C-alpha cells in the first residue's frame, strides 16, 4: 500500500517449504478460536447462571476473567514474541488456550470456571499478540500483504459475529459446556499444523528487551485499565476511582522506565509514527462503535422485538456473510486502486450512517425494516475500513517491532471494545431506569435506552472518521 511507511519485514525461512497460503490458514485458525470465544459466551450466559448459580454481579466475571488477562498481556506477549520467536509464542498460546478451554467445559463450580477463563484469556493473548507480526513477515510485498490482511480481517470479523450464532445453537442443542469443549479438536489440529507448517523465527533474544520491571508495570496498568472499564457499570464512582488512579500511576511509571531503560520493552520513539499512533486511535473509536452495536443490537432484538437466543444468532448472520464476501472479493482490489486512506474514510462514513439509521429503531419496530438495513451498512463499512486500517498500523512499525506493533493493535482493539460496551450499556440502562421511574412501560423505556446508546455510538463513529481524516492523510512524496 502506498500510504504505509516503515521497513518491510524480511521473509522468514524454514527447513521445510510450504505455500504461504497454508501458513495464513494456520494463523487464521488460531486467531479464530480466540475471536469466537469473545462472543460465543454471551448468548450462553443465562444457561451458565442457571446451572452454576451465579449471582448477577458474579456472572459478569465469566466474561471479565477472560478480558482482563487477555487485554492486559497482549502488549507484553507481543514484545516477547519478537524476542523469543513468534512461532514459539503462537504455538504455546494455542496449547494454553486449548487446555484452558477443556477446563472451562468440564467446570462444575463457579471458581473453577472463572479461574479457567483467566488462563484461557492468557492463552488467547499469547496467540493473538503475534499473529499480525507473523503475517507481515510472511507477506512483505505490499499488494500481497493487503490481500493477506483482507483474508485475516474477514476471518476475524466473521468469527466475532458467528460466535453469537454458535453460542445459541450449541447451548440450545447440547449444553453451555460445549461452547468451550468444541475448542479441543480445533485447537489440537491448529497446534499440529502450526508446529509443522509455520516457519521458525529465532527472535532477537531476551537480552535485547527483557525489561522485567517495565513488563510488570505495563501489564499491571493494562489489566487495571480493562478491569476499570469492564466493571464500571457495576461499581460506584468512588470504587472505580482508586483502580483508575492506580492504573494511570503505573502507566506513567512505565513511560518513565521506558525512557531510561537500556533495553526498553517498548521503544517510545515507535509511537512517533503517525500511521501507527493514528491507526490505533481510530481503531479504539471504530471498535467501540461496532462492539456497542453487536451487544446493544442483540439486546434490542431480544428485549424489544422478542427474539429468542437462536433467532438472535440467525438475525446477525447477514453481517458476517457480507463482511466475508466484501473483504475477500473486493477489499484488496479496491484498496489497491483507491489507496488505503480513501477506502478507510469511505468505510467509516458507512459505519456512521448505519449507526445513525439504527438510532431510529422504535419500540414497535421490525427486524427487516429497522435492524437489517443499518446492519448491512455497518458490515460494508467495517469490511472496507478494517483491512486498510490494519495495514496502516502494521506498516508504521519497523520489522523488528512487528510483534510489539501487533500486540499494541490488538490491545487497542480490546480497550476500544471494552470501552464501547461499558459506556453504551451504562447509558442505555440509565436512560431506561429513568423512564421507568417516571412511569413509562418496560418495552418503550428499554427501546429509548437503546436509541440513546446508538446515538452516542454514532458520535463515536463520526469521531473515528474525523481522527482518520486528520492523522492518516498521506503525506506528499
């Protein structure tokens, strides 16, 4: 892509020769498991609560126990992948994630499930943190890299939405245990393929960046940040303030440490890249919008339109299908013709327009008229925006920092999604509670709360568009 900067990564070598497409399939399969797990649990939550006796606040930890280590460890594991070898980190993550998935599926108590979910989050971070770094090493030529990123983004986007459908189908047909146990055959097959197919990367060595104090500071800061975000709706402002202040203090201490360390975990100069910093900032806002749509949209379908678990999953299927078809069929060609910057802006325009249209969904609405059209608009926008955004972020990093850039990009994705869910769900609940106390009926009050959340999400999407227009504009040669 003509708009990316940075030194292209050198192709990796291996004693065996496999088509690079096979390696891409392995990377996509490994990433798909962790992406599916982020959404497959949501539909099964009521069944988990009934079976294990979780309270309302306790049930949230089935999700939070995964998100906190996942979001907190991405940056660390991304850098460690650069140092010890990205293939080694990827395969270790697959093994940890698969074993923890089995433990989740076999759990018969609350503590066992929450603990296994935390280990699962750590394994998911190990796998996800290095995937993009491995991908840009496999495909150093810009046109090939654009196609590979489009394929990877399509798999990720389809998997995120497909998880809602699979969660409902497996829970209804078998039990909630199978949303975790299904990872066993997939994980074993992906691990065996990764060991055999992926090229070995020796890494730079721990001496070139094994900053243990810096690692402890940034991991603690990120974990506390995710903890504050995902639990903000269940705690008072006073209870949220202390961990938020501690997270900020740890982040400041980490920054000071990196400026003085001989071998820093994160080179601060890396953040001076306009493409890298701008793309990560845009992703936070864009993902906050899309995650908010997925979560609040599912609630609208169930609590306002009255759809069941399986029907809700089926109602979301057009989105991943549209994303997959557009990313695989058009994204690389369109980006190659018009440039990453223009395609990204066009995608963000579609996302903003779709969310604005969805904000009009009434209490007596219908799926075909009020949900499907804006859903398809946002799917088309996401299909257009995500591949060039990923390319801009990864192109802004040097080859030796590819794993770190990958971990950073995945970290901002988790932070953006968590922020979107926390902020939009809190706004919707507050608006609904206010109307109920004023004497409104349940369904109209619930719909009004969701409308407010969608309107705020529209503003967030417009903010992503403005930030991209300013920070990612290509500079004249």
